[in-house]
């Protein structure tokens, strides 16, 4: 009927697509879209926006993906934001352009756009006379937006719009009659589900009653998510995404304005000092007699607020009077509040708001403390933002930090309530080595975890300030200080980590740093049992890194790194939605085919149109395109992410000074380098070697100096070329870069074939990461070949040329000391080059060279003893023959042995000493290599129960999901089975039993393809 009377409007099309999507799913709404865009003579712009209405309704499409298509300025950008994104009103630069583009639209679109443009213009104090005239001409229409504008603009309009029953519900809520308010709210929503001004009150009342809201209706879903946004009962990032999706679903309805206004909120409305366009537009689209909106109204038009309060001066509404107290300056606020039967907790909060708005911060602090003290369990977590605002206004950094840390420990999502960037800047600007350093470090770590690594240098400084303040040299010495245990555990766990310790000047070597970190972790194992596994895993990782150096005789640890947890957080926002979209297309091929046709039709319409907006883009929606763009974006993040990507760590760990310094060191130490930009390089060389060349004539000395300069220049050029051109990410700007990181065509296809409609996101993430590291390791191999090949040849050639020029002199003119220095430099440079080469290996992965079984046992024993230092194991090792094992499986073999040893250390039941553990290694008839770990079991352990438990775990169906393995409890048997199946690619089973001699026997096979028996001649 609407279409017949008013034409096919954007308003109606969006409503049809939304209803079809919610009622019958994606296929239903795509059918409607397909019909619309294939109508003869369809308007291209209308089809284009309809496509985006449909696209943005899909479950896996985020607001950021929709926004991404209009990052750059465009003639259509404002119009697109207005119609498609209900959250971007502040970004609409020229509202009247939206109105101009509606000149040929159906009357519904013209009317809706006109009213919204009027509200936006009024809120910006633009075109006020035109807005007033339009409001007057449309005065006979029943619309809250028009009524609000008339009240705001016309002195003769003295009656503010209101909703009597809604105000009754507000009064019931304010007086603590939450059950009565629930009845009234239900009646309001039943009568008008689109009355979006009721939603937040409903959410707050549900929270007060601690009852869930039915989500069988769209209004119920919005109220439920609003409650989660206000009380932090769910992760705020996921709540925000849910609210954004609800904003898309209610686009062009008042509910979307309610959602947009809510998402823009930082402080509670009565104490906010600025308001977004979405908040102002929502306020003016609702009844103006809305107590929670009085502060917005006062900011939008103070005279209108005064007119409203004058009109309602005799009102008996408690909610109205509280709203006026909170939003305006009233001298008798405590007296007025005392005359009402408002619960003391709520009364104190609104008196605190009143004092804050009057800049009486000490009174506000007092009222707020009283609010917190009454029924603390009912304190709204959102008032933390108010508490911070109070401390900020009074420049009380210490109190603000203490409050933040206490709140974060009580509720890990509370950080989302703060303006974190501003808070961190404030804390850093006043950083000193005092009692605020501990809490400052926690704030900075939270920022680093959730918002980015730009302040990691300040985090390292905070650790130094903590140590200086307490007068200790090492973080482990803080254990002796009288510190609150929660704070001490947090700082030792998250702040005093390897990265931060490397930034200090308190350690002479990496070994000292790792020893200190292990000491800290050993204390944490004993004092923070819930996180014991995390600590033992880190001990294992550090120990493995140390053993890499021992096993491969390396001088230095790897410096190749990607912050996988940080990458994972970025993926959750950008890649995860694309993955679920791709999986959805895999699950329903018919919908995929339909989407392909729609995309082709839209592209054809855009290509053939004569629109004035230039080249318009649409996102990839066809299945293969979605897969391609998902993988491409994933690799962009892995390689280029400024906070956590490969390029960042390549720059900070290798390229910024350390590579050049390491390669130049031997030449500088032997006096064979001259300044790059020195004005007289020959004289510099002569000055360095003058006393050793005294017996030579001036021409010979100058000739030698020129040879040294030429040598220095050749070495400098070779190092510069390596650093600035070769050890770089391959790109258009760096066409000679060795890090050509990307997924090969076969790997691209293999990963694609491995994905199905049942593949989990965790499985996809693990596979993608595996492919990424395979690509990186190929590049690392190329770097090592470059170092040992072309680069080394250039340096050796320079050495040979220098020696040749020096040996060309007769015996009396040969500079013996200089030739000795060159010989020493050759040896020293070879060591430095070997050290640099060791950097180019993946961190935390053991060496690829073949190893002996005894080496793997030693590594596992050391890891276990670092985790359980009180009673270290003394593992007895017996090997029949000597076997070399392929380096590829050192990591998983060490994990198998470590798991066996740690179970013995932790679950043997042996007290006051370590259990006896022995390992037997021998070939089988089939030439596989069998490892048998036998560990002592205490007589106090129930052997039968232990045997039954172990057999149940061994016999259960194999677990291939990494997430399930990661969540396993104490034994780690699932992990061991997964290693055998996936890392060893072996069909042989894990054997575990308990013998009659009270010994646990663990046996597994290393396949013969990885084993070679070593013979001695």
C-alpha cells in the first residue's frame, strides 16, 4: 500500500529488506534486492544505496567495512553517510547537499531528509531562519521533530512536548519502585514499540531488578544490548558491534538515533559538556520533557531549557525535579532533594552531578563517596567515568590512578569507560619516581593491551620509576616490599617481562635478563595459582630460547617476531567478520550465486550510468572475491600493522641502528673505518695509524691512508646496501627487499580447499598463521644466503684488495701492525656475521639442525626444573645406540617430554623430594625410535583410579581443535596426542599405563622418517 501511494522510497526499501532479513534470513532479502535492481529503468543511485542497505544487514558485515568504501572525500559521501550509516551525523559536512539530491525522490524520502537536515542545521546554528520558516509551514503535522523545533525557535510556543505515562515510569524508577516502573514500561512499549525514548529507562530498570529482557522483539534486543552497554555485563567491543548492527536494522527509525546517541556517550548525560550531532538529533526527535535529556537541551538552547523549566515549575514529577537539579545551577538542591522520597544512593549521585556542574568539586567528591558507600553492590560501573572526571578537574592524578586500577581489578572491562588516550597522556606528562609509578605502569599496560603500543617506551620508564621509588635494583626484589598482592602480581606478570627488562640498563646480558624473569615466574607459579599454566609455559619458552643458543652454538637469540596476541585482537575486528561471511557463502551456495548476480548487475549499472559522482566502488561480495580480500587484508595486518606487525619488529629489533652497529663493530675496533661524512678521510686514517707508520715516507703513508679510506667506503656501501635495500619488506618502494612475504599460489589454494562451512575461526586463524610463518621462514633463508653469499663476498673482496695494496710495498715499507689488525678484523667480522645471521630465525622455535635424543631430554628436563625449582628432577637417560633426529621436530618432541616430566613433578604424590624419572630410547624393529618415560608414583596414590583416569583420556576420540587442546586441564594428554598426529604425522598411538610397581609409563614413537642412527668409525 505504501509503495502504491508514495512510490518505492529508500525508506520503504530499507524497511522491506530489514523485515525480510530478520524474518526469513539473507536469501529472502537478496531476492527482494535482486528484484529491485533489475526493475527496468531503475535509478542507479537508488540501486546503489539499496545494495548497501542489503550488504550492511548481513551478520558478518561491520560498520567499519561499510565506512571503508568512503574513506576518501567524495561528492556522494555526505548522502551515503546520511542514508546508510546512522552513526556518522557529525561527519556530514554539507547537510543541504543531502536535501538537494532528494529533489526527484518520493515524498517519504524528501520529508524524512528535510526534517533531519533541519535538526542538523539547527544543532550547528546554521540556516536558522530557513529552519524556522520550514517548521512554521509544516506546523500542522504531528511529528516530535517539528514540535521540538517550533518550541526551540518560536517564543510564542510555550508548550513542550511530553509523554505523560513515560514520565510516570521515570518517577517510579527515581523513587526506587522498580517493579511498578517495569509494569508501566511494558505498557508503553506494548502500545508503541518504536517509542525509543523508553529504551534506556527500560534497560536501567531491568538492571536494577537484575532480570533479563525478552529478545523476541527488536525493541527487546535493543533494550537488552543497551543494558549490557550500561552495566558492562558483556564485553563492550562486542556490545558496540551488536548495537551498530541494530542501528543498521533500525535505520531511518528513531531507534537508530537512540543507538547512535548511546554509542557516542562518554560521561553520563547530566555531566557531559559536549554532545554529538546524533545525541542532539535524538533529543529533539523525542518528547522534550525527558529528564535525562535536560542537559542536552540546555546546551542546544539555554533559553528553551529555561522556558521548559518555567512551564514545569509547579510539576510534582520527582524525575523532572531531579533532572533539573542535575543539569542546572540550583542553590537549594540539597533541600529540594531532601523533600522528595528519593533513595539516598540515587539522591547522592544527582547531588554530586549538581555540584560538579557548579564546579564545587570537593562537594561533588563528598556526595560521590556517599553514593559509593551505600549498597556498593548496586553502584553503576558507568559512574567510574564521573569519578575520573572529578579527579581530572582537580588534577589529582594519584587518586585517579588508584581508582582506575581498583576498578580494573574488580571489572576487567572497566577500562572502556575511560578516555584512555587522554588519561595516559596526563599520567605520562606527570611521571615521576613516586608512589604513583606502580599504578601508572598498570594503566600503561592496559593501554598497550587494548589500544596499541605507542606508549610502550613510557611503560618501560614506569618500570624504572617503580624500582627507583622502592630503592631496589631488580623487579624480583619487589617481592620483599610491603605491596598489595594484586598489584605486585600484575606488575611482575605483565610489566616486568622480557621486553621491559631489555629496555632497562640494569642487566649486562640477555642471560641475566632471562634468569631474572625466571625468578619472577617461579614466584608467580607459587603465588598466583589460577594462572600457573601461563607461567610454566613462559618458563618453557624462555628455556627453549636459551637451549637454541646451546644446541646450535649461537651467540644471539632470534630477533624475528610478530606480536600474535595483538594481531589476534586486530583480526577479531577486521578478519573475523570476513571469515564468517565467507563461511556463510560456503554453507549456502545458492545465496552465493544470487549475490554474484547482484554484484554483476550493480557494477553494470554503475558502469553505464552518467552519475556526477565519479567512480563509485562496491565491496567484494562474490565468494572468491571475499576469500581473496580476506587473505590479502590478513597479510597486510600480519606484515604492516604499525603496533604488532612483522615490519614494526623488523625495524625496531634489527634495522634501527643495531644491524649496522653489529656489522661495523669489528672494523671500528681495529681502526679500519673512517667517518662517512668526514671532510678529510685520509687524514683521519693517518691520525689513527700515525705511530705505526712513522718509519715510512709521506707518499707511502698517504697511499696507505687512501687504501684504508677506499676499504672503509666499500665496507660502508656494502652494509648500507644490505640494510637499506635488501633487509626490507618487498614493495614498490623497496623492489630489492628480501622479505617477499605473501601466500604462494599453492598455499592460497590449499588453505581455500581446507575451509568448509564447519571450519571454526580458531582453526582458520591457526592455519593462516602457519602459512604466514612458512612464508617468513623462506624469506629468512634468503636473508641468510645473502649474508653468507653476496654480502660476505663483498667484504672479503674489500679485505683482499686492502691486503694486496699493503703487501705491494717492499719489506721495509710493509705496515705489519696494520696487516695484523686486518687479520684480527677478518676473524672478528666472521663472528659478528654469524651473530647477525642468528637473528634471522623465528623467535621461540628451536633449531632446525639435526639433534640427539639426549639433547631433547636435557632441554625438557631444564624446562621442567625451571617450572618446579623446589625439587628439581634428575632424569636418568638410557639410549640403545646413538640417533640423530630431524631438527623439524625438536620443538614438538621437547613438548612431549616436558609434558611427561611436568606430570611427574606435579602429580606423582611424592613429597619433600623429586620423583624418580628415567627415559629409555631405542629403535623398534621397524626402525622407528621409541621413547619410554617411567616416573615414580607415591604409594599414597590410588593406582586403580589413576590408571582408569589416564586410560579414559588416552582412549577418548582424538581432538584436532587447538582451542580444545588449549583448554585442557592438568595432564596435557590431548596435547600429546595432537602432537603425535599433527606434528609427527604418525598413526601410532600414545601409550600410558600405571604398573604394579607404582610407576607411570608413557611411551610414544618418533617415525623412522625423522630418525638416522649415528655410527662411529
